[in-house]
């Protein structure tokens, strides 16, 4: 009787994992396998049947000039964006973690853009950065007696504009994550250091930064992953233009999809997988080095 | 020494203030422009509007078929978030309470892979799957995808939070003859409240603002979400550019209100979601 009871219990635990597991396998793992498979097929909207085409899609990829641009852009968006975010969020969170009057208001303000839709944020900044008469940022620039900049109208400034818009939207999120971590660093450490005569800079460098290691890790990893997924904002501001200069892997994939080149778009998906794996490996390597140094 | 301190804090407020202005000016611009004509907005971008007519909002409301789009977005977000909480809490619980079994370890590892890899890479396979399952243009498609994609992190959060709940609490119920399943829902689940709140907030923000999922899977207009309505209407050429601003505002308004009303909870949710992660 007792034994039966025990197997019953184990079975129940097992069953409780099943709903999540089934949904995850069907809608996450299976599509990945499908995509890998279709990247070797000639699957289009207009061909009557889907035929095996070997490496054709990948050969086409190699000769596709927009691809390397898209990968480079995606990596730039992800890496520069994440670094700039932390560069602002880190000092801000340290300042707001002190007993500053009004710190809650500042926190609330800085976090606000993070609840706005990225698509709408993109449209808003498209108007703000416009080179037409009504472009607010250019009105300021002209007011300072400088020459107007067509921010979204060329590849280089377009790329940087998109990165800065993303930083504007997300540094508050990074700040909140740093704040959460800062609360867990014990005051005793600071007091002891102050007794030893350490100045503010020393304390920041030798207590705050190592103490923030977990949050830095989270911010870099999650920021990097969401940076790879940059899509809405590009669609709203430049739509990948001019001349594919600001394209990302996902916007390229979407345009192949819209053209009905499904097999080819699948190959883009595989490239995306490879790029994110590569980045994950590099990041983990960096963290391992850093942890070793901290020890 | 004291004087130095005062100078320091003035400087600090100055810098924080500039940053706050940089954050707020675009948001202010977004809102005031909805009440202005094109010329007025171009000439006096930062001025308060001369008249407060809601006419442009009414037009945007009709053009976007707002009630319908709002309801679709609400259903997708609500059902997805509920689904994530139910499935992920059960799974995280079982994985924690049977931590040492091979099954648990394997399942956890598999699900964790979902945190590291963006699902967007396999969107074509997903597209195919949704089509083959005859779920295309159904809210169910987006809901299932949203659940699958956001499950992993939720499972992770629940699993680590369950480990802080002592097993002894459950044993009393067990002695009274309650099974594992009943014990979980009666005893453990109510104790998971902080994590439930965190998971609900994080996923509400993510799913409500998700544009790509609906873009691929909800192509018929009567099924589309608020952001698709923004995309559809702004994409069209319009000389009257300020008339597009009410649509943008209507696009962000629901979450903005949610945030203003529960600002502490939202920030707290993001904070605790990361501390455990």
C-alpha cells in the first residue's frame, strides 16, 4: 500500500511537468527542426511543390550581399546598445541607490520608455529625427547654427540613430536590474572600506563593481539576446534602408518571407541560430575569465 | 568638506535632471502633438496646444477599429499570461521537488535552452506548423506561441522560488490525505504569490508589446492587434502627419496607464525577476 502510494506521487510530479513540456516541445523545439529541414528545400509561395534542393539556399546566402551587412548590423546593434545602456544605467543606479531625495520619481521617469511599444517608439523618433521642417531635433541643431543632419536617411547615422533610440528606451530597464542587485550589497563592506581610508572611487571600483557582477551578467546576456532580435524599431524607422544599409537578420528574414521565399528565409533562420550560439559562447568565455580574476 | 558635499549633490541633481528631461521630452512631444495641426506642431513643437479637441482621437479610434483590436490584444495577453503561470508554476514546482531525478534534470536543461535562444530563428518552421495545425489567423496561434516562448524563464523563476518554501508545510496536507496535485494548488501555489506577480508583470509587458508574432500569424484584419493597426495606418501615406499621433498614443496608452497605476509593482516585478535570474 505504501509503495503504491509512493509511485502514485512520483507519477503526479511527472504529470505536472507535462503541459509545459508538451507546449515547449511542439511550439519551440519542433519549429526549430522544421526550419532546419526547410532550409534545404525549395519552398516558395509560387512553386507548386516543395522539393529538396540541397545546399542551394545556403549557396544563395553566400552570394547575398545584404547578408553580411545584416549580420554585422545586428551584432553592432546588440553589442554597442548593451554597452551604452550599462554605461548610463550603472552610475545612475548607484546615484539612485543613495538616500537621495526624489529618487523614486527619477526611477519612475527613467523606466517609463520601457513600457512603450518599440514600434511606436520607432515612429515617434522617426518624426523627431526627420530632416523635414517639422523635425524637432534638427530644429534644435539649426537653432544652434549647425547644418541639419538627415539622421535616418543614410546608413551610418541611421545605424547609430537606431542604437541611440534603443538606449533611450531601455537604459531604465537595465537601471532597475542594477538597483535590485545594489540592495543586496551589504553596507558593512562600505563602512569597513571607509574605515580603511578608501575614497569613493576606490569603493565604487572595489566593492560596487564586483558586487554588481550578477546584474552585469544578466544585463549583458539578456540585452545581447534582445539586441539580436532587433526588428520593430528598424521596421518603424528606416525599414532597413537606405539601400539595405540598416538591415538586420530579422528584417531580412521578414522581407524574404514577405516575398514568399520560405525556404530561403529558413536558411536565414539557421544563420541567426549560428550567430546567437557564437555570441553565447563568447559571452560565457568572457564571464569565466572575469570570475577567475575576481577569485 | 560640507561645502564640497553640497556642490556635489547640486551637480548630481543637475545631471539626473538633464537625463530626466531627455527621457520626458519625446513622451511630452508624443502627447501634445496629438492636439496640434501640422503647421502648429512644426512651428511650436514644445508649446502647449492652443486647443484641446478630442476630434483627432475619435477619428483615430474609428480608423484603428480600436475596440476590436484592443479586445484581441487583451485576450492574447490575458490568456497567455494565465497559461504561462499555470503551466510554469506546476512544472517548476515538480522539477524542484524531484530535483535529483534524471527526468527533472533533463527537462530543466531542455527548457533552459529556450532562454538562451531567440525563437525568431525558427519562425518559418513555426509558420508552417501553425498552418498545418489550421491555426492561422486564430488568436490561439499567437497565444500558444507566446506561452511556449515565455515559459522557460517562468519555469526557471518558479523553480528557484519553490526551493525557498519548506517541504514541511506540504507534509501536513499530505498526512491529511491530500495528493501531490491537490497539495500544490491548496498549499504551495498561494505561497508563490510574489513570483506569480513577477511573472505576470514581465509577461504582460512582453506579450502586449509583441509585434512580430501577430505580424506572422494574424494576417486577417479582424484578428489583428493594436500594434498591427498602428502599423497598417501609419504605413499609409498621409499629408496630415499630426493625425497619426493619436494612433501612436492609443497604441501605447493601455500599458502606460497600467504602469502609472502600478508603477511600484511594475518596477518591483522587473527587479525581482532579475535578482533570482
